[in-house]
């Protein structure tokens, strides 16, 4: 087919596609919102929105506009007439007519007609404003009408217009069911168009299978006090929820469908003080003095109602009959033997993540939307429906999901609020001041698996947390990120590391982008480690430590000077680090997996690898020493979940499932150990201290070659005073921190 014939064919398909759209969908492409401000305040119309008619006149819903002006409105259904009454007089307008009756007997003509749309009578804004003694200023470029009711002078009007302009820097509101349907239609159209575009292209590559697993990074440790370890978090002062929390005296543990309050210190008093039984499925907890926050998945499901008035052929796709949600419960734990439930809050959607800053807990969820639907949340037993006027959207980005950000304030009695956006989310980063939520945006052609051309980008939404939850900026960078440690905020800049074409063995590339306070790109380094992808990152001040991998582990040291970012040095060694953790000022600990070459020239994953890197010479980083635990099949939860990693003073510990190869096996090992590995760390390297298991001799005899996820698997390690606590679902062991001599143990099975 010639180039000209191909273009003609594409245009023909596009015309056929547009002709097949319902009238309402075609209107979305040409009809934009009209915004009305009255004395500097935006008018919110609950359903039918203002629009510009064929006579180039702005029409507004009669009742809502007139009542905003202090007038009374009555409606005659039979005659299709609206009568508007104010102290200065009464007028009557009739749908479809130019004539206006000015009571008692004067007739005037308008240059357009009143119109009924979606059950609402809409009338010309300028005519009714003039009749009611108001001034009107029209901003054609932004389609904004400013109505002034108080006889403001020119200077005051200008000030109000400027204030309105600042207000419009915020995201627009959906405002109506009709607008919600238009946005969902637009999302559906773009999805269908992307699929149609894919049909006109030819697939070039196939995905190469990778013999190693993508692992997650790990963060820095936050300590609530000098005598016990806290949850391993990314940002100091920003707590992250986990299945285990401690206040230095008690342990709080998520165990199946209950929360345990355990006296942990001193060791001789180890005991379960109380159990909070739950019908839901607890995922995470926070503690704040004598407040306990429990975040649970609620799989019982909420009915997914339809909005009335939306015909079935206008829905994008049938909704699921039930949707998942979250339950956030707060407890007073002043009396550990008798915790008291305070409040229960419910949110809709899938749990993404949460953070705690001071007494404020932020919970983020994502909810699919298949039809116009007002989200709801619950404060105790009170159902609260979120009106469309309180839901904002991004005009230049189309989504069919709600992004919910809940906020529980633990000061005094618990308070809950929720902000909702027509947006999506996958990963979050949170500083003390700002919350960043990212979403992957797939470009046209994604469905073809053409891996030579970047098909994904990462959207970044920034919310300021200084006074409530306020949207402040939006940005976009090419590629996709690994996880929360691919992001960082420092000295007014937001830094993010991404991989493009990550599944291609030849065309993948990595980059780091430096964005300013408005999330506009200030600088970048691209083309890092072509043919590889990011396996871990760690931002520390003006440095970035990055590990990429395909067959070797390049450990990069990168300078993030916003004016001149550059790669300072790198080290290539076998294996790869799944996360990086700072130690003192000039060292980084890497935890990941060893690798072994194959006869075919590839690599296979081996045992768990922990290494200490010296980065004091930024141009020549070096591996001080390493330890490899087990062989192929060995895993550590800390490689995927940074909260399972403990570095406290010079003590390093993490859970491990260890497999070892015997002489009868060529590659895959047999199960050998499950529990915690403990090392001491110094600038000279790593020193093995020992290991602690919760499995009995009988368990090891029964295990055979394989081990499964057991309630005896050590999940977390905590330091309190001079003691080391290893915690599984069924047991807690206390060992001396230095000698690992067992001091006490407790079965948590009820």
C-alpha cells in the first residue's frame, strides 16, 4: 500500500469512528465548560451546566442563577414558564420563545430563546443580569462570565476578576452527572481509539524473558527513641504503616483477623495483654501515644449503584456488582488490657498506601468508575455522599478512576475528611510538607508491544499538606518507576528515576529527572545503562545511588546538582541489589541476590546477597565485602518490603528463607532454614552474628525439599533495649542482642 493510500485509509477509519459516536460524545469534543463567578465567588450548578447556544449567548439554569441573586423562582410545568420575582419586579420567560413578560403587561424580546435541557430551563445570562440590575463582564478567551451585584466600581471589579483567576488555578469541579458522563465517554473514546490505532501498526519485537525477579528497594530507619527501633521508613518524621509497631514497652501486632497488644519489655513480662477481634481483614496499623489506627480491607463489598437517568447504552461497561473498600478504625489503648474502640471510618476503593505525619494519618485508595457515580464514605454509621461539586478532575488528562485521599486527625476525638479526584494512582512519596501520587499513562500503540518506542510515561500529582489536602501541581516524565524509593524531595526540587522500555533487552534506558516546585523539568540525565533496568535507588541529599541490572550489577553514584547533574562513578559486580540502605556518612548497604553465569551466556539467580559499599570516593565506589546466604530458591521478604529490614546502630537483621544445594543437585537447592539472619556492621565490613528461627526440629524434618508460607515464618525483627525480638504470626522470641542467647518466648496462638 502506498504512503498516500495508507493516509487516506487512516482518515477514512477516523471518520467512520467519529460518525459512530453518540451525539452526546461528539459534543464533548467541541463544547467546553462555561464558568460563572458572582462577586468573585464561583457559582456551582449541581446538574445542568451553563453553555453557549447557537446565537453565541451564555445560558444559565434559571432557578440556581436567579436564587443566587436573591430572587424567587416559580415554575409552570403546563405552560413551560419560569417566573422570577425580586423586590424590583417580576418577569416570566417561556421555553422556546423570545418574548419576556415584564409584569403586569410589558413585553420585551430577547436576542435568543430560553431552552430546556435535562429538565432545567436555561435563560440568557446577560439579559436576566441586566434586568436584575447587575453588571456582567465576559472573558471570551477563558469562557468566564463575571457578574457583579453590588454596584462595584471598576477597580473593585478588577480585583474580583483577579481573585477569580487565582481560584481557577485550582482543578475544575465535575459539578454534574452530565459532566461526569461526558468525562467517562471521553475516556472510553480514547481507549477505543488507541485500540483502533494499534490495528494500523505492525508489531516489531517480542518481549524477552528475564531469568531474574524485579525486587523492591529499602529505606532509612526512623527511631522513635534511643532505646528501641521503629518502623523502617523512607523519610524521617513520616511514619509508614506496618504489621508490627512498638512504643518501647508494648508490641502491637496484626495477626490474621485480630490485633494483639503484647507486653514486651522487660523480657520477663512478655505476655499478650489483649486481643482486638475483627470481622474485616486488617492490613496495617499506626500507633500515636495511646491511639491505635487499624487499616483493613473490607471484602464484604458495597453495592455499586447506578445514577438515575443514565441509559445503559451510555455506560462505558457494566459495573462490577460489588466493590471493595477500606475500614479505618481508631482505638484508645490507655488501658492495654481493655482497648476501647473510638471511631470507624469507611472509604471506597483499593488500598494504595498510607502515611502518618504528627497526629494526621493519610490513606490513599483508587476506585474504578464505570458509570456516573457519587462516591460515599462513612463516619461511624453515618453515610456521606460526595457531591459532584466537591470532586475535581484534570482537564487535559482523562481517567475512569477515582483517587481518594482520606485524612484521620488523631488530636482529641478522631476526625475524618476525604478529598476525591477523577484521577488514578499507583505509588506515593510523602515528605513532611507534600504528598506525591504517581500514575502510569499508556500512550497509543501500547497494546502492540512495540518495545523499541517508549509507550509509558509517569504522571505526578502533588498535594500540599500544610492546611488540609490541597492540589498544587502536576508533572509528567517518560518511563515508569520502580517504587516509592524512585522518588525524593530535596531543597525545593522533586527527583524521580524511571526506566523506559523496561522489558526490552536492547532498547531499555534509565533516567533521572529533576523537577522544580511546579513539577516542571529543571534538568535530567538520560541514557543511563542502556539495555538494563533499575533494580534499586536511594536518594540521599544531593546524591543518588542507583543499581541497574541485566547480567551484571552496575552500582552508580550520581550527582543531582540541579544545574549540572552527572554520573560521578560506577562499580560493576556480579548479582544485584534490590534495595539500598545508608550506613554512616560514606557507606551504603545493598541487599539483593547473587547471580551465576549459565553455559548459554545468561545468568540465573542465586542466594541472598548482602554487601557493604564504600562511597567516600564518589568516582570510585567499592564493595568492602559481601555475604551470600544459601543458593537458588533463597529469598528474603526484606528484598520486596523495606519494613522487614532492620538496621539499628550497628546491628543488621532481616528474615530469610534459605535453600542450599547438596552434591546430588545441579542447581536448585533444598529447604534449609527460615528465620532471622543477624550481622554486625562496621566500616570494615559485615560480621555474621547468628540466626534465630521459630521452627522446631520436627518442622525441619517434616519440611522436605520445600517450605511454604507458615505462621512460624519470622516476618519482623525489633530491638528494645538490649534485646532482639523476632516476630512471626504464632510466636515471639526474645534473644540477647549481643550473644543471641534466648531469654524468653511466647506463643501468640489463642
